[in-house]
C-alpha cells in the first residue's frame, strides 16, 4: 500500500490522516439512495453542521462480503444518526456503479446513507486504505468528530467483515467523552456503565474503582 504517493491532488501532497489529528477537508461524488440521485460529500460542510462523520471504506461493489457489511451498517444507521453522525460508505467504484449495485442487490434494500465514489483513490490514499496491488480499498472505518479530529480508525483485510454494533458502541463512547473529557471508557463500555477518571489515586487501583457501586 502506498500512502499519498500522487502529485495530482491536494490531499496526496499531505501526510495521511492520523488518529488524534485534524483531517484535511475533502469532497467526493456520491449516490444518494434516499433521493435516488447524485450528491456531493463535503467534509467541511459536515463539520459546519457540527456532525460526526463516519467513513466506511470497502473493497468494491458487486462483491461478496461487502453487501453483508453495508446491510449490517444500514441496520444501525438510525442509531448512528441519532448520535449525530453522518454515515458515508466509500469505495473506488463510480457513483453510477453504486446506483446499479443498490438497485440490483437485495441486501442493500435498506441502505439510506450516501455511497461515495473515489475512483482515483485520492481520499482512500489519504486515509491509508488504498491497496496499490489491487486498486481496491481495504475495510477501513473512521470516526471523525465535529471539529474534524480523527478519533477512531479500524482497518481489516478483505476477508473479514466488520460488526456495526461495535461501531455504534465506539461512537457512543466518543460522544460521551466529548461531553466528559476528563473521563475514559474502559473495555466493553456501554452507556450507563462506569467510566474511569485518570489520576494518581487510580494507578494500580482500577479493579477497585470499577467494583465500587
């Protein structure tokens, strides 16, 4: 895989996106299943709306694991929207291929999020999911907060599908921590569960802190 190796796009001249850093603004053409037409994904406009942004990269339309992933994501789309997120799937297919795939693959019947097209791979390179050997994207999931900060990154190889329930959990945790920045969420944290407040007293005493009612 090559990160940011072309000279023809502004994104390619920058370092790849890194967790904990602000992303560069980008735009992508997209198919909009809700409106049945084409649209534009503009990260700057999403930030202006104070929305979280979830980018869900996948290898290709008309493949095998991919429709199962998008169907799973569609089942959690309402929860993610309620948490304030704009959900966008991305592959190197064109917006026209997205339209054809959406209309023919029954697993995609409930997909209502924008299906973005990155045929030149520029945004895919920026998020370091583009595989130069195949020209396809790996299975990358990214959560970007309303300030444009990349707070979560997950990349799987082609043969392992993701779980949207875990994506929901991670977004719930990040939304909570945005309002409670002094706290931290332990493993398997879900809303209502105990959090941790890092301090000198907590060192070596995490068990006790989580056990106190």
